[in-house]
C-alpha cells in the first residue's frame, strides 16, 4: 500500500540519489568519493528511520480504530 508517507519517502530518496550521483561526477579524488558515500549513507539511514517512525505512527492510529 502506497501512502502519502511512502510517496514522500520515495521522493526524498530519489532527490538524495540525484544529488549523490551529481556529486560523484564532480569528485576529484578517491577520498572525496568515500566521503560522499558516507554522507549519502548517513542521509539514507536518517530518511529510513524517519519513514519507519512515521509508518509506526500510522499503524498506531489504525490500531486505535479497532479498540
């Protein structure tokens, strides 16, 4: 099921990947490439944490309807 939360997450991931790809093309050293990767990884992890937190809130709201 694709919710507004999921759509927002996918848009943010797509935006992150576009920025990452563009930055990789501009990288001028091996260290710069690795720094970009680690930054991108942290950003991805933060987006996923936020997405999962938001999904859990949606689940809690749905569960309240059944009580």
